[in-house]
């Protein structure tokens, strides 16, 4: 059994609510996914990561789970799930489930019991604290706004919710909670799933002192030093590995908010005692301002490069990287890191794909990235559906931290809903996503940007991504080569080498809309090399054209 197949894999993330609707209710579903598996097979991906499809009241679009072993009615039935999984496996595609076990929904049976009384058998499944001076136990703020504590008058105590108040945090200190989680994971593994993407898994162990956090924007204390990478997190993951993960041939990736290089080496260590890899967010935060993520500022390439190069070089030989530009929690890559205007959208989308897929690690493609889908740029708050965006707008404008225009501009740039507009399948009404009314507006650019037109154009972003994936399968150096950064002070070009034995891979990407000087490809040994891929047919001597990407094997 080749237990490192995940190193050679390319993963495609599906956000089921927005992928494909099969029954006309305006909400994507499991049968919609099954109907498009041949499209994913043609792209060439190996693994599909499915955002949550479990039973949920949908306070946070499925990341608030009320039953881990049932399918959300809007998405279909367990029979639909089994058929989808079987059709994936027939095509050689593997399935990664989203595991959300830092918290449950407040409508989960465990929590409904837990809040009944202090001596209920389920009381200790969650984190309950007495009031302090008649108020919250500490000053922590929740990730989706407001306090991280919710008062429950039934028992005159507060429960912790690091996210929405409908997402109470589980108490991992309780051995029975851990057993319940491991039994549930085993149930899914026995059903035939191929792995787990673990939502905010770095937050399952809290600092037992629950101290106050540093206050930002005069609102709430920052809890991240006390809930991320806590004292027992590695102990819990090693236990999970022993009880569940090691018994199956799985791929595992942990979403690790606040993770450092040193912590990542523990989570994703090469001895396999915890997880295969982690998602870090440092490169997503290179433009954070005094109000956290809420800004419309553009990134600086030097900062972005410094973060990505650090993760490439410092994990070398110690742990495995996850490579991604966007996902369901981030804006569209081509809008954030490229240029989504009609002149350069396709060129910059291809450039971004090149830059990422030639690095060391497992690449993730988010639905629509492979056709160059862009941010939605909604004009009205009413168009947004994301709890984080709506709450932030209210909290920041009502407290006069940002004015409405500034906040709308920030939402257009970084709201999670930018990634959640329906997949653009064709140029028919609603982009072919649904025959009904979509749960969130379709991006109005779908007549120009859609999968059907991409498949009809041999020069499209889709076929470029297909080639990137194929190159990975054909060239060991892309998987195993050691990373070495080049031109590390350049403000426009991101360049690096990958080295394996006597082979070298030279990668250079122009992140600007200008022609810039670049002599990397003028050396004789490079001229004799084989160009594996480029987003331009012809090159000019001594320069890279706007958003040009080149990869040469020497």
C-alpha cells in the first residue's frame, strides 16, 4: 500500500451549496456533483474535498453540524451520498470529507441535552463557565463578531463559542467526547471515504486558565493565543491517529489557524503520527490592516513571497506543505493576486496556477478557479449571505470604526461570498447552476466566463490547469525537488528553482501588468533546457511580459 499517494495528488474543493443544483430549488446538491464528475475527471484531479454536507441548521453554511451521520436535506439523502461516492471511486477519484469537530451546532442532540441542567450527562461535552462579576467569564471576542460567550439563563452559566453563538465549542478535555468523535470518524471511513480536511483543528485544545485577551478596535479581547495550538492539541491528534487514522489509507489535512512553522512540523511531521499536512493562513494575511482582514488594499509581492518561501524552505525534509490560493473562506485568487480585468484575467489566472503548482506540496484547486472565476463585487449588503460579512459590516459601521462605503469596499475585496457565488457552467440563465432561483446571486460575468466556453477553447485556463496537473504526474522533480528562492528582492517577479539530483526546474512569474526585465532565461544552460509550460507562445529576450509565467526543465 503506497501510503504517500497524497503527495502526488491534486485536490479539488467543492462547495456543494454552489456547485450544481439537480432539482431546481436553487441550492447545489449531491446529485448535482455526481452529474459533473466527468468534468473533474477530464481536468485531471485525483481527490475531491467536499465542504460539509451533514445535517445542519445552516447558521454558518453547514459548518454548524446537528447530526454528523446524516445528510443535509437540501443536499439529498444518504443514498445519494453513497451513489456519489461509488461514482467517484469508479472514476478513480477519492473523496475527502470536511471534519468539523471543534464545535457542533447548538441544535445537536449533545448540546440540547448539555444545556438542560448542570448535572446532565452531556453537560461536560461543552465548555461552561460561571459569570465573572455578573458578566462574561473573560473578554474574548468570537470570530464572527460579538462576545465568544453566550449566557444561558436556564443554568445561569455561559458557554464558549469561538465562532457563532449557534456553534458551541466541544470540550476535548472530556474523554467521552473524543471517543464519540473517533467513533463517528471510523463510521465514515468504513463507509469508504478517503480522508478528512479538519476544520479549525488547531483550536480543539484551550488554555485552561482562560485569561483575558488583548483588546482590538475597543471591542473584544483576542482569544487566538489561548485557543490556537493549545497545550494538548498534539496529544489529541496523536490519539486520533492511533484510534482512527492509522487504521485506514487516508489523506488528512488540518486547517490550522495561527499555526507557526514549528507547530506545523509537529502536525504534519513525516513520521505520520498526526496529519499529512496543514493549511496555514500566513500568505492570506499579508494585507491585514488595523481592522484585521477588512481592507481593500492590494498585496505587496515581497511580503507574499517572503511568507511562501519561508514555508517552502523551512518545512523541507520535516513536513509537507498544502498549496492554495483560494477556498470557500477566501476571495477569488485572480481578483486578489492577479488581474481580473478582461485584458489580463486569463493570463494572470494561468500565471497564478503556474506559480503554485510548481512548488513543493499538494496543490488545492477551488471550484471555478480552473476557469478563472472572479470576485462578485456585490453592490448591496442585501446581496451578501455570509454571517461573517454581515456581522462585521454591522459591528464596524455601528461602532464608527469604518464608514459604510469603506466597509462595502472591503467586502467586495475579501468577503467569503466572493468564492460562494454559483459555479458558472454555461451561458444559459443562472450560468446553468439551477433552473430555480439561486440561493446567492450568480456573478453577472457568467456569459463570458463559464466551463462550457472554457472546454471549447483549447487556450483556456481550464486546459492550462489540465496541463499543470499532467506535468506533476510526469515529472518527479515537481513533487520531490528541493525549493530554492530566486530574485527575492524583486517587486514584480516571483522566481524559484526546484532541484532534484542533477535536474533543475526554473520557474518565473511576473505578478505585474508591465513588461519587466528578467535575464533568468538568457543563460546558455537554460536556453538548452525544455520549456514545460508557459502562458505565452512567444517570449521577448531579457524580459517577462505582463503576467508572463515560464517553466524550464534544465
